[in-house]
C-alpha cells in the first residue's frame, strides 16, 4: 500500500478538518464515492447539501485507485486507514457502494474517527465462499478489461450494466469518471472489489452495541441492494435506521440528489 495521503477537497473548512474547524464545533461530514467515480461525482448532492446544511464542514476525498488518488493501491482495511487521515478527530462518514464498504471497514478499524455512519447502496460482503471466489474471478476479468480497453470504453460498459438501468445518462457523471486511469481502476478491483472482501455480517452487531448511529440508504428500485440494506440495518440493531429513496435505483444519490442531501443533512448536522 502506498501511504500517501488521499487527494481530497474541503468545503467550509481547511484541511484536514476537525470538529473545531466547523461553525459552532460542527462535526465534519466525509463523502466517499463509488467505483469508477471521483470525489467530484458528489457534486449533485453537494449542491443541495450546501443549501440544507450551510455550516456543515465537508471533506470529499478521491478513494484509492481513483482520481487524484489513482496511484494509491489499497485493500479495504488499508483504505480505511487512509481515509482516517482525511480528517483530524471524529467525523460523520457517508459512502456509496464501494465507498460504503470502505467506510464500514473504517467503523471497525478506527471507531474513534466515526461519529455517524451512512451506508448508501452498500453490502457487508458475500457470505458464500464459492460465490466470493466467483466474484473475485469476475473482478479480475474486469480489471484486465480496464487495462486493455482504457478508461472511456470501460466506463461506457460499466454504466451499461443493468445495475444502472434507472440512471439517466445525463446524471451519470460520465465525464467525471474519465479522470480515472486504467491502472488505478484495475488495482481497485483487485484489492478492494467485493470478491476480495471478507464478509462483515457477523460483526455488524458490534456497531449497535457501541451505540453508533447508522443510516442505511437504498433505492426502492434496486431490489438486491434494498434487501441488503434491510439486512444491514437489522443486523446492527436499534441504532440503525433504514431510509428508502423512492423511484431510484442503485445510484440513488445521483438519481435523487435532493432527497439524499436532505437525508444527509438531517442525520449529520
């Protein structure tokens, strides 16, 4: 793992922010994007979030293997440690898809850094070892494709998946995704893909026992991840709340940015 700091943008504070840096001691909110995205992919949500929580300090990093952090190679536990360096002191953490898996690992690796947790279209891993192996092999195939066809072609194929069938092309942030490079995307798939992730389902109850407030978000049209969200919330217990974004699919934060911004503002302010 490269121990360089992750590239990050800070809004309403100075890097690295802490609770003292925000207005009235506001706890920062860190937003972690999904695979093939960058920190800039949060722009639709940020536009609404700044209206709904104008004093909330924000940090928006590029995850390992992406954007300005393309040269950083890290697995999920290593990514959690790198993310912990983005802020000083505790913060609220929101992650989408791959980002959700990263911030979930952060909650276990550095609980001192996690004040609140938001998991958007996330999973705690693949239970079955055989399915996990098959997914790991699929991730390797995708990694080689990224290396062979280049970023633009790979992103087009990635967004053409049924998973994103409800995401309008003009809301996909395709241009932002072109800031990625094939080597970074391939590294992310190999080290931090779902196939390489050891399942954390058996540990989710620890978050509830620790009293960590968790918001679990999924789109109503994303049947697979809605079921996972229900399972995550149920496994954590009474400190977890499930929020369903109506009329949205997997990329619910892009399809319904106003609604997701409202959820974040209410939960994290």
